[in-house]
């Protein structure tokens, strides 16, 4: 009887290990498919009517959110079950954002858009009040 019990434990542990290996292999396969299926999660006509200014804002927003998700996934992978958590919690949104980014970039190129220059910092305003007007009058004379 004791011998039979040890075989059951060994079998159940082996089965659990095999299940974990299969799950890991399955999840690693999903990570490689993201490049090919990313556009499937986005509406191809979403950016057709956007002008360059709207596309620029959208591309910056998408890039920021994608970077944020990458950081969250990297942070999640440091934990015990990190890769599983990263896959389940963030991968779908990450794939969708990559698809949207690709479509926004295609619309950007199709519209021949150019990055806008950063705005110059505002110059010092003219002095206000009576004293400021008197100085401006004297400088003009």
C-alpha cells in the first residue's frame, strides 16, 4: 500500500510539471505571434479621416501607452508567476496598441505628414501698469 501511494504522488507531480511546461510553451508561442496579428485588433479605417495634427497627437498617445505597458510587463515578469501575469493582464492591450500604432503610422506616411517643431518658450511680456507705459513712451521718444 505505501508503495502505491508514492507512485501516485510521483505521477501527480509529473503530471503537474508536464502541465506547467505545456502552459509555458503555449504562452511563449503567443508572444511570437504578436507582430503578425497586431493589425487584426485595430480598425483599418480609423485614421483615414485624421489630419496630420490629429495623427501626431494620436501617435504620441499610442507611443506613451505602449511604453507604459512595456514597463508594466517588464515589472510583472520579475515576480514568481510574472510571465503568466504579464501575458494575461497586459498582452492583449499591448497587441491592440501595436496594431493601432501601425495603422496610425501608415496614415501618417500616406498623408505625407511631418513632425511639428516644438513651440518656442513664450517671451517676456511687456511691462504692464503706469510705470511700464511710461518707460515704453520714453523708449519710443
